[in-house]
């Protein structure tokens, strides 16, 4: 934008916002990494006329899908942790969009994404 190029105070504010967003993004990524990975599922089985239900966590580990049984007492805690992780992910996406917009305004080179 021409306003950013000609106005140094505006450019300085945008650079500060860019740095702040990167710091928040790093903190959010670190926080999200502490939560368990995967998805909580409920499986129902029938055996001898009775129906049994149990929870399990599905996640990828080293390229394989792993199902881990979750005791009934741990389900509420795990649900809260997964909800917090999803909340962090949404915030991370918002900050990534904001950073991309600021990079565009400041005409900064976009870092390469490794897959």
C-alpha cells in the first residue's frame, strides 16, 4: 500500500503488530502441542444380547492410526482438553491470516512452507 510505503510511523506500527502476532502464534502453537492429539470416539459392541459402550482416542503416530482405550473416568477431562486444543487451532488460523495480511502490507517475503 502506498500509505505504508510513505508513512514511517504507520510502517513502524505495522511491524510491531507483525512481531506481536508472530510471538502470539508461537505461544499458541506451543500451547496446542501440549494437548493430546486425535479424536474421541464412542464404540458400541453387542455381546450375548447386551450392548457395551466405551470411548477410545484415534490418533496418528508415525504414520499409523492408533486406537487407545479411554477409561470412563478420564473422558470429561479429555473432552475439555480436546475442546481447548480446537480453540487454540482456531486462534492459530486467525493469527496466520493476520500475519499473511501484514506481510502483504509490509511487502515482506513469504516464508516457504515445508510439508
